[in-house]
C-alpha cells in the first residue's frame, strides 16, 4: 500500500466538519452599540415626554414672570389698555418713604428670624434624635404645626396675643404682672411675629436636620466618648461639622423665605402698629389690591426678585470659597 505524504511546506488540508456542528459567529452588541443607532430617536422621545411638563412650567411660571417684568414698565388697572411709562414706576417707588420703612422692617424681621428662629430646628433635631424611646411621639409633635393650616394657626396665635383675654396675658396675670400689648406695641410686634413664624415653620426644617443627623457615622460619637468628650464638645466638634453643608443651604433658604414673609404681618397686625410690621410682600399687596397700582407692585416684585438672586449668588460664591479653603 502506497502512502502519499504531502509536500514539505505545502498548506495542510482543511479539516472535515461534521454536519450539523457549524455555528455562525456571534457579534458582540454592547449597550453603547445598541443606543448609538437610535440616539436621535431616543432624544426625541425624551423630549416628547418632557413637553407637557415644560408647557405647564412655561405657562404657570415663566410666562407670569415675563408678564410681571413687562408690567413693571407700564401703567394699568387691568381694565383699560396698558400704557408704557418706562421707569416712572421705579422712580415712584424710590420716592415713597414707606418703601424705606418696609425695607427696615423686613431686614429687622430677617435678623430676628436668624437669631431666634434658625437655631431652634437644629436643637429640636438633636433633642428628638437623642430621645430614642419617645422619638416617634416627638416627631409627630414637632411636625404638627406644619399640618395645621397657616390661617387657622395664626388666628390661634392672635388669641394668644390678645391684650384682654389672651393666653399669654392670663399667664402674666396669674403671677401678678399686668397685661402686655404684644401686637399693639412697636417694640414687641415684630418679635411676636417672629415667634409665631418660628413655631409654624420649624417642623419641616427639623425633619431635614434629623435626616442629616441619621447619616452621621456612629463611630465618630463612639470615638468622642472614648476620648472623654462631653455632650457640648461632641455637638461642637462632631455634630455641627457634619451638618455644615445642610446648615449653609438651610440658612440661604431661610433668608430667602423671611424676605418674602407675608402671612404673619397680614393676619396678625396688618402692618401695624404705625407701619412697624409692613413687609415687602405686604407693601406689594397694598400697591396692587388696595391702591390698584399694578405697575408699581410689579416693579417692586421685579426688584425683590433681582435682589434675592444677587444675594443668593454672592452667598453661594462665598460659602463655596469658604468650604474649599
């Protein structure tokens, strides 16, 4: 039998493949390759889903803002055709002595709110966090003022401050002190408003601080206790540094919110006594709905929005620089 050997250097013949064992080569399809061909369609679909929200936001937010800016340069009573008056509304604002009184009142309210009202939610959050057994009950009690409608709550506070039958004066009378005109005195009217505003808004802020406290590592407190740190030192050196970011954000939000206070002076004092509690929003309300001067009210609204925007930008820039340093 003769065996035929292939020549040296010749390519080897292909191996015979069994029938039914052939499999086509697979093509690897990654996530990026799946998205790449339909990226344009994917973007259009996302835009269509966002379109109703954008329309609602534009109709109920940006369009009124734009109309307010335009209205600030016009004179109108919302019945007749508006007339363009340029900067006359702004000139009238700065010549009105009540504006400067209002700015002083608002600045005084903001300062009192930061001194009296800002530390309260932080202390409440620490207290509720430490009370482990009764924490659920205290959470409900802290948040309860937020659930009460503001008008109902302020009517209750108005009864508290009543000079004849109010709760506070009844307590003073029980210890031999005479009745005090809480809302009728220029010295005590603004602190009384700050007290009621702090009671009404501290609950929601307390929950935010409690959520931030829950994220503080327990190892830090254990290490501080092992080092013999007192409660005051643990709060100052552990808790407050961990809450620094939240405190800075809440400080900015409280400044913006207190500059826009309206409900408390409107219901409790109506700006009195002697215009000592007139806020910026209350002055806007008077211009628009009592005097019918919608152009001046819109002009003051634009100035308030610009001032708060500039204040927020400067504050964020300073806090960012301070946090990085």
